[in-house]
């Protein structure tokens, strides 16, 4: 894994992708800091990171679009897949390289609170917690970008699909007011979720039997819920959107609270998409 990590990390700085990602992030961060903290002379540094969550939607696609896409485009993926390495090591190595670039960006931005500390006391615990939450959110977004990069050989498609996906995750909580909350809508939405799970299963395995099994399990769960408590589907869509949204879970960290629940969520979310990436590459290896 270390060899893949080092190879990818070097590739970031031997091509424009690393410099574009870092430059875009640092410029946007500097502008946000200037107008949120410097000009109004506000001590609320954590608000800068809270606003920068939206900027990740633009930075992450540039950072992740080449991870697997370029291997397929240059036809070097076959060589990579035949080396004596576990697919998990390959995926984690590429994921780790992208996260290393992000960590370097965040370390550079740490000079801002250090500079502010010379002019007064700062809530160090809140700032550190905000950085931890921001890094976990970024890891979840990078995992999504890794998966999308593994599904195409076009850099442009990978970047656009990643951007659209992250944007939808961002606006997801705001869609609650536009979506009906009755039982029928909840049942239809649950069925769509089951179909989505079956679709991801087929995309990752290309196995009709396994996909059919996943669809049957999803349908059985729906029927059991209807029999036991059909009111479960009341406002189910709204509750699901609030629960699934990775963006809103950062609010806990922004308030300086280090809770276990959002940490487990972000780690599970990242692991899920990395696992999908492994399955996607494994399918292509045997194909």
C-alpha cells in the first residue's frame, strides 16, 4: 500500500492536478477567512471551516477524478491489477494519497489561527475539533470521488459526476420542504432505495443471482415494516434525508463537540464507498 501511496502522491505533484486542487482550495480559504474573520475582526475562526464545506464540492472532483480514470485512459490499469497486491491496498493507497494532499492543505491553513493567536486568546479545543470534523467530511467526499473515478475512463465525466453527486448531498436537507411526507411517498421512496441497492449490487458484482437476492431481501423488509407498523413511512423521506446528509453532521464539530456518532457515521460512509470501489475494480479484473 505504501508503494501505491507514494506513487500517487508523486503523481499529484508531477501533474497539474495537485497544484490546481491546492491552489483552488487555498485561494478560496483565504478569501473566506478575509471576509469572515479579518475584515469584521471576528474571533469565530470555526465559521471559516463551516463555510469551506461548500468549497469541497469544487476541490474534491479535481483531486479525485484522475485516481482510477487515468489508469484506464492510459491503459496502465492492467499492469496495476496484475501486481502482487491486494485490491484493498491499491484503493487505500490512492485514497491515502488524496487525503495526504488534503491534510497538507489543512496544515497550511493552520497558519491562520496561529497568526490570530498573537492578537488574543483563541478557543483551541473548538478549532481542533472543527479541523477533525472537516477532515472526516473531506474523507467521505474523497471516498465518493474514488468510487466515481473507478466507474469511468473519462476525466471530464468523473469530475462532473463527482461534482453533481456532492452537490446533491449538499442540498439534500433543503429538499425536505419540496418532498411529500405521506405514507405513499414513503413507500415509493423506500422501494426506490431498494432498487438502488440492487443496482449497486449488480454494478459491483455483475451477478444476477446476488442482485436478485438483494432485491428480495429489500422487498421482504418493506413488507415486514408494512405489517408491523405502516406509520413508519410517515415523514420517512425527510427523516432519511436528515440522517443520510454528511454535510449537516459537521455542525456538531463546528460547535466544538467531539461526539462518537458523527465520527462513526463518517468512517462508515467512507468505508462503504471504498468497499464499492474495491468491488468495482475486482469486477474489472476478472472481466
